[in-house]
């Protein structure tokens, strides 16, 4: 049986349908008995679905916005 760490290592291939029969079966057996890994796989599926909805084009303002937000997080809170 797979460990949780092994399942996480195989999760992308599992979700992409790139595992062979035995590996897929091992993942499914583990998921049947591990609530935390089932939750992890559900979260990964939701993440994939959200990423598919994002636009393909590059938005130039996005990088500057991300940099400003990162800078704000690094600054100490003001009282």
C-alpha cells in the first residue's frame, strides 16, 4: 500500500491519467482508506479546474500588482 507521501508524489500523474493500471489501483486503494489524501486529491481537482478558467493571455499589470502585494506583506504593520 502507498504511503501518504508516495500518493502526493504520484498525485499529478494520477489526476492527469498518466499512471499505469497497478499504480492507479494502488492510489485508489490508498484513497479508499485515507481521508486526508481524499481531501488532498479533491483540492487538487478544484485547483486544476480553477486554473483552466484563467485566461491564457499575459496580463502585464499582474506582475506589478503581485510585487506591490508582496512588498506590503514584508512591511511591518503600522499602528
